[in-house]
C-alpha cells in the first residue's frame, strides 16, 4: 500500500496519509455505541449471575454454599468460578 507521496519537500501540502480519511466521526460513533452496548450486556450478565447465586444461597443455605466453594477450591478450580453462561452453576440436589 502506498501513500502516493513521492517527495516530502513541502509538508504543508500533505493531507491525511492514512486510509479512509473523513470517517473518523463514524468510527468514534461506532466505538461509543459498542462501548455502551458492552456495559449494558455486562451489567445484565452480572445481575443474572448475582440473582442465580442469591437463589442458590437461599435454596441451600450458607453452609452448603461454602462447602461447595471449598470443594471447588480443593479440586483445583477457582472458588466462585462456574461454567454456565450466567456465571453461576449451582449444584442441584434431588
């Protein structure tokens, strides 16, 4: 890819030498929209995970929840790490 500049003798005449000049505002708006979307998605995911964890705590109690976290830690899995998309994978007891 070439800039089309053959001489740097008159730098005042040189304009943008990067691709797609004039699209900066479009890229800023796209970045801002993505940033807001990511925060909304993150908040929803974290709220879902906290709701699931609270439900697990209410259902099985503090002692059982702590025992499961200790067992997870002893098995090498990080405490509080879970495999579901919401971030919480409570153990269901029948």
